[in-house]
């Protein structure tokens, strides 16, 4: 979305990306080799929720576009997402997998 892409400062993305790497590597909030504590990301849970929401919106938009394409609908035509909803790995599916999934709707 435009909010995530244009309104969130670049430094934020570097901060959250490093936080994920540091935690994964067992370094907590310390920056390796610098011996100082990194400023903790303010409202980290909130921002992670914003990122998750953005990811969910992107997946849903991709699913809606695929349904419109498959059904020959206009770009702004409303569509219904079939149960069980948008797949978690929607953005990783091939075109053939998406088409097969959409063609199996009731």
C-alpha cells in the first residue's frame, strides 16, 4: 500500500529487518561487534501488525485479480473469495497453481 511504501521511513525498515536477523542469530538487541545497545524499535508489535496487514492485503488483491482474470471480469468488478480464503502462500504460487485453485471453486 502507499502508506507502507511511502509514509514509513526507510530507517524503520532497516531497524525492523536487523531486529529479525539479530533475534534469529541469538544476539537479542545488541549489535555484533559494536558493543552497544541498539535503540529498541518503538511499538514493534504495532508495526509488525501493519506489515502483516499489508501482506494480507497484497495476497487478497492478487487473489481477486486472478479470479477476475479467470472469470473474464472487469478490473473493478467485485468478487467473492471462496472458502477457505486466500492461501498463506498466495504470492508463491505459479500461474498454473492459481488457475487450478480458482477453477475448483463451487
